[in-house]
């Protein structure tokens, strides 16, 4: 028989790609009851079981079918770095060879995991190290929830992860369906059971997706703002050209009406001489006065080939005081994991860039050097 005529064996179905609703539909298609989904979710996420033979409340015939056609497959941790402040960063490798980075941030009363949603990033924010590497692809639901799965196994039950922030590599709302399914698993009582107040998705301002998110998933939202007016934001966060501040603020107001915290957290990286003047602060007050807001000021974390510098401590505090005195809750984020490049804006991973952005940046660098 010609080997070319032999049909290839179908790829195994990764059950981590389903949230509860999706897994219920999967079992119904098999002729099983929907409650099989909750049984399997508990085995995977609460018991840490990946061997179908150990799922003893499933029938032998169902276990046999799952062994033949399905798998529970997570990415692989290939490197680990521990910072002096206890922050831990993992390089997580996907089946395609690309790597993303995931960061565990321990605090006195909680432990936060910063999760990536894309290999690289399709946006080109000029102050972000991830953006310099270009973009390869979206992560699957399994690859997103797999980062939490791996981290919790690594930390053990005595160091339970209490918060997840979708603030790692990538723009989460450009990978909408997979990110929402993963967040559903994070909040599902039969999985990790995290409060909707403790799952936060960060976006640079993909306005249509923000509106859609408001309809399908009740999580906290953080908006990467970084500039008080369109002219500057067009330069720092180029997606602003497509979705300017007027549209973004309207989407934020709508989300705040129904969101779990009834306010939007805005993130603002402090760049010396760029966006940190008292005039910038006063302009920002006028912008945020229209939205129930909380503002996080983020000292800029340097990375190779960056031409930005962090604002001085005095400038940051003066900026904060102007916002605070105007009635806007404003905090300065404490930098964590800087000595292992795990701080905000420093994640890079290993990206097989399909956007060719890294080549453009190299050409620009060569031109400047010439």
C-alpha cells in the first residue's frame, strides 16, 4: 500500500482548550451527560491529574475514549529566574519552539501571576521591550491557562495564586476568544475559583473588543494609557491612531457601569521629559474626571536599545500629588523583579517574528549609526 494513501491519525484534542461551557458541549457530542465536564475540570485543575486512568468517577469506556482521542497538555518551563525580592520568572516554551514569559509576584497577603496572551505583540508601543521582538501568533486557550497550571504546580498548595493579571506578552483583546475562555477557567468554581475582582485584563485600547468583553465576561479592566492627549499617545501607543482617546474614554465609561469594580484602572508609564510634566498631569486630570478611575503610575523599566529614561522620583511624586489633590486615586507601582527583567514592559521571550518588525528596527539602528 502506498504510504501516501494512508490517512494521518487525527491530532489529539487538548482538553485545556475548553472552558466549562465548551467542555460540556464536547461531552454531549460524545453522548455523555454535561456534568462530565465538571468532573473532568475538577480532576485537571483542582487535583492536578492529567492521567485519564486516575479519573475514577468516569466510566472505563469514557476513560478509554479520552485516552485514545484526547490529551491534557501544557507548555514546558525551560528556564526559571528568581529575583532578590522573591519574584519568579519562567520562560515557557510552546510546541512550535516559541517562548513567552510568565511572572509570579509574591506579596504578604496575595500572590499574583502575570500571564502572556500572545507570542510577541502585534502592537508597537515604543516603550515596551516585548514590542521590539515583533509578533508570531496568538496563544491557544490551553497555552494561556497552562501558564497558571504550571505556576500553581511549581508553587504548591501552600503558595496559592490569588490574582491573575493578563499583562504579560501580547495584547489580550486581540486574542479575544482564547483569552476569555482561559479567564472563564480561572474564575470557574470547579477550576481555580478566582474572584472576578482578582482577574484583570490589560488592554492598550481595542475599543470594539472592550465593548464585546463587557457583554460576555465580567472581569476587571486595566487600560494602558501612558499619555494625556492624542498627539502624544499616537506616538507612544500607535493603536490610538485607530481608536483615539474620545472613543476609548467612552468605552471605559460604559465598562465601568457594569464592571466588577465600577471603575477602570489606568496605567501610566513615567517617561522622563516625555509625559511627566505638571501640565501633563493637569491635562490627565481633565481626561480622567469623566471616568470612574484609579491611576497606577509605573516608573519606566529600562531595556536594551531603549532611548527612554525613567522620570525622577521627584517628578513622579509631584505628578502623583497633582492627580491625588484633584480627587483621583493615584498610586506609584512598586517595581518588582527588575534584576531579572521581569518588571513591567521588560518581558521578551523568544519570538519567531512574522511581522518583520525586528528587521525594521535593526535597519533603523544601522541607519542611525551610519
